């Protein structure tokens, strides 16, 4: 399969490809394949009932619902943040720019306990929200908060470089032709950013559905109400229901792969359009 | 936080800039919105870690690290990072070298496969190794017979960590090395340098900052991984408990202050990572500017 | 702290100077959820006892979690020298599946290998706003009950059996009892994997009106976690919980820990250990060794046993908690 097309004078092809492929297979591909093979222990009907029981369906709803809500919320907020960071200068811009990556670097468990203590009823925000009837910690809103935090960098970091490359001439031309600033932004700038916003959204969504560490602390883990699918996998493992845990894992893997493929296609198109 | 505002676009000419400048009210609105979003979702959680950690004063804060279990957790986390990060660094270098210096069939597939672990839930990353090496797994009985421990022991924790942090170095290096092309390497080779010399003297200096950032990000994630490690660890205090798991245990024991104290250690690591990233970006920009300047000068002298 | 460091240093120096004289042992005690505080204190006492007796240094490492989950971890290869779990069945399962513990393990130590016992009580919020007095109040609509998952937690299985025993006595038959626990579990919004998780849910997350809790865990919550926020309600009938302990012979032997592991468990029956046990709200096997003030805290109530009421753990487990058992039939979240 991996045959070199042109002879190259640069050495190390065999070594680098060989090592990369072996390592990839041993660490990633083989174990993932094991997951799929393990589900073969179940018959088709067993598999189906394992991945569509009431509790499991409720967990999909919580996981995908909260992930979607968080990624959707991150779309305008991330766009706004990217815009402000690229286009304006203000005191603290560099600090904010650096902080955007915090959710990448901060361990999820730390994010989990910190958000929980902020939003639980005796926390700083929880205290303010309780009188107006909003409970965040141990409700689906809490899951949304955690997933918004986790997904925050994705839209910003995919939009930022595109915005930087965007040529001011187009905007100037639009302005010269009599468009107001808002019209220019809506008709000229935003359409150009859409593919990157979409990529950022999908990345944030894909990350959110698999998230575990930050969510378990804040969600309350109530079956049917605030139980996410990754936690359900762990619960099944703890109950020794390996095959069922694996079946759930397979469902999540398939969805993740589909999302990844979608991102690749969007990015492929984007690159072709930009001609790079 | 917002003081003076001016547009950043470095376009010459005052009138040109004005035409694509946003109205003042919009600028204020967007900056205000962005800053409140950042304050609400990033700065507050960060602040809480430190205020909770120091709630009972410095002596209580330091006491959290005197505990033998906390020390063992820190040691284990360091050990795991020391094994996992270099492995992924070597892989990142090999993969980036293969992908950016050669054309071969299956290259795009390889590139996509590197991203795979990003899309996989950490819980599943732990689960796959339990399926392979757990006592009920494929090789479990054989491992038991030969008295090799992987799950509930350090090797399992290392494997899960390697899985989760797998793409970081490669993802940093591939775009960087792609943009640099292979002309410099070709020149060096033509001048008679060996492959290893070329790599060390030409490629490495070019990518050192990118590599450095990939490594520190990989390290931050390796030390902070929770979900995957939680599945394979067995949670034995002082033995298979990493720092993030120790944070969870303390939290579940209502020892909130100690939990945040240990968490603050990881938070400092995260902040350090961000600072280093900013530094690397600054270095990178400087080197690009320098290269540009050199090019213009050469062009002008011709 | 300082003293132990000095001792530690001396021990290290001694170990280097006289390699044959003193040995280091690292013992792994795999336990269930609420014993954390108890074993932290007991391990210190035992380390000192063993040091004085033999000159060897023992470091005891702990792992805690739901008893069922912990048993599975041991079956899955977690190298425990001793297991101190919430109920006998989980240790039976380890013995059966791994062969690392002899089948007659329970007869090796006094009192069916249970150095301490406990029971199940109710923890309610201050002032008992829902007016909960006995098991009957738990099945009323609108009462939210917190209990862990019987599939993974030992305490949760004691809870289930206690409710069953009460209903059977009150209403006369197993069918009625099943109806009763079905209604009870309808009122359970969340099943954590261990007793400690449930305590967090009830105490910290503020979920639920009543928490079916280990007696010791209830006292801990009452006195140390939320002083003045909770009350203990003692039901008219509960179950005598006997958390047993045993050595995992083959593992301990392999690690060269057999002797120290045996001593570790035997020492639990000593008067200094029994005193600590009572201090941590467990009912000591030998009450005469405990501080009378500690003993006074335990309420008096009617306790049934698994052997009399359910024909032993093997049978109880198979009927109620195995796959397809009563619990699977009744629990639909």
C-alpha cells in the first residue's frame, strides 16, 4: 500500500513510515479494532437492545443535546471572540488570546470541580441564580456549562487564522460600492468565515460528546436525566457488563468517526476553494 | 480591562482604514461581549481554583502536598509523563517527517488516522485496553500466567495516556514542516551531509519551537488526563493514583480544600503551558519577520 | 508527622546497614467505600504494632469503592493482599473465580471474619421536613430516596435486603415485599456506584429527602460533614450488616506478605483496634474494649440477619442481585 511515488533523495522514508505505522497500529488501531470485535460476542438483537434501552436512549439525549447546545452557543461567542482578537486592539488582548487555550491545557477534572463549586447552590454563581429559580449544578444546564467550557477554544482557533488571512481589499471594495459596515460584515465577511465556523462547531461538538472528566462532577449523574453516555459505559464496566459497555462504545465511535469524516470533507473543500 | 481601542489591521493610509473600521458602538459591544464571555467561562473557574485552595491559609495549602498519597500521586504522574511524552514525540517526528518529506500512497489516510484519538472519548480510550489486557480480556489469561500486570498498574496508565495524547506533537509539526518544504534538506544532502546530519542541523533548528510547543502541550495533557486513566487505574492510593485521580478522591472525601490545593498544581502547569505557547508564537513571528527582512534585502540588492 | 519521618529515616538507614535484619512490606488492602477514615487510623496503629513486634516496616496502601466493583477489580487482577469488603458474597466471588482464597475463608477468623458490624439507618435533612419515621414513609409518592447501585455497592445490597425484610414482616409475603421495594426504587432518582458517591449526592448535591446509609456513614455525615444539617432516623427494623475481611492467600504469598497480612487482620480484633472501630462508628465485635461513650451513640433497634431471613448470601445474591434477579426486574429508572 504505502509505496513511494517518486524516488526521493531524502533518506528515512522506510524508517519514519515504518515506525509511524507500527506505533499507530499498536497504540490506536489494534485496540480500537478490539472494541468492534468484542461486540461480536453479542447477537444482533442483543446488541440492538443494549444500545437502545430506555436508559441508554436517555443518555444519548442528554449527551447529544447538551453537546449540541454547547457547540451552538460557542459558535457566535467564538466568532465574536476571534473577531475581537484579530481586529481590535485593547488592553489585555494578548492575555485573553493566550487564555482561550485554557480548556485545552487545564485537566478536565480540575475544570469539573471548579465549575461545580461555582454553580452549586452555595457557590458564587449558584447563589445568584437560585433565587431566580435557575439551578445549574446537577442539572442538564450544568452539563451544558461544562461542555461550553471544553468547546470554547475550537471555534476561536479555527476562525482566527482565516480571519487573519481575509484580505481587507474585499471589505474596502464592498464599502466603496456603498455597502454599510454591517452589510459588509453580513454579506461579505461572514460567508467567507462560515466553513471555518462550521469546522470549529463540529470539532467542539465531537469533543463534547466524548467528554467525561468535567461533566461527572457537575452533572449529578442521575439516570434518565443527567447521565451522559461515557459515564454509562463506565457504569456498565463496573457492573461487569463488558459486552454492553463495548456496544455503547462502538455506537459512540461510529458517530465520532462520522463527525471526523465530515470535518475532513469540509476542510478539503475549504482548502480547494482557497487554492492551497 | 478594555482601555484604548484601535484597530489592529496594519493597512497603510488613514482613509483606507476608516472604510473597513467598525463603528465605535459595535466595537465596544463586541469587546464587552467577548470579555464577559471570557470572564464568565475562563477567568472565574480559574480564580475559584486558587481561592478554594487557599481558603484555609498557606499552611493548610502546603499540608495538602505533605501527604504521602499526594506525593506518590505526583511521582506517578511525573513517571507517566516521562514515558508517554517522549514516545509521542518520537512518533510525531517520524510521522511528520514521512508525511511532509515524501509523497506516497495512503498519505492522506495516515494524516486522518493521526487525528483519530481526538475524536475518541477518553473513556473509550481506557476501555479498549481493558478489553485487551484485563483479566477477562483477550490476552488477560496469558498475562496473568506470566505475571505481567498492565491493567491496574503503571503500564496501563501509560498506555491510556499515550492514546489520549497521541496526536499532539504530530499535529504541531505537520503544518509547520509542510510550510517549510524540503528544499533546505535537499540542499544539505546535495552538499554531502548524511541523513542524520541533515535532520539534526537543518530540520531540527527549523522546527524546534513547534516541537517544543507540541511537547509541552502533550505533557500538559498527559499529566492532566482523567477519564482514560480512571478506567484503567484501579484507584489504589499511593500506587496507581495519578494527580487528577487524587483530586477526585480528595473531592469525594469532602476534603474540598486539599482537593483544590492539588488541583492548583495542575492549574499552574496549564497556565505555564499557555505562557510557553505565547512565547513560542512570539519567537516564531520574530523568525518569520527576520526571514522576510532577509528576503527583501536580498531582493533589493539584486 | 515528624516522628514518623525520623522513624522512616532510621528504618531506611537500618535497612541499608542490616539488610537481613528488617524487611519492608507493602500491603494492599482493597476495601469498600465508607471505611476510608477507619483504615487511615488503623493502618497507623498496625504499622507501629508490627514495627515494635518484628522491626519490619509495613506500608499499607488502600483502595476504596463500591464493594461489588472492588471485588471485580480483584478478580480482574488488582493485587490485593487483604480484602475488607461490605459483604461475604463479594469475597466468595473472588474465591470462586480466581481460586486465590480458599473456600472456607469465612471460618478462619472470629465472628464469621467480621471484626466489626454495622446496620442501615436513614439520614434525613434537618427538621425531617418529609416526616420520615419508618420504611413505609419511603414508598410515599414525592419522597426522593438516595441509595447506591446494588450491582456495584455492598451497602446498597444491605439496603435492599433491609427494605425487603421489613416489608415481608409487615405485609407477610415475598410478593408483597417485591411490590414494596418496586415502589421504593421508583422513588430513587440516582444510583451511585458506591456508598461514598451517594453520600456526596445527598450531602453535597442536596439531592433527595432521605438517604439509606450505613450507620457509620450516617454518623460521619452528621458529625463531620454538615454539622446541624441532618438528622438520623432509626427505622423499626433493619439488617445486621457483617462486613468481612480475609487474606488473599495466593497473592499475599507471592508478594511475601502472607504473615504480615494475616497479622494485619488478626490485629483488627485487638483491643486497641476495637476501640478505633467504635470511634469510627462501627459496632465493635468486642464492645468491652471500646470507649463506653462511643458505644452509647449506637441506637438500639431490631436487627435481622441474612442467614435467618434470606438463607445466606449465596442465595440472596442469586435471587435478588444476579443478572435477571429481582433487582433487574424491578428497577427501571
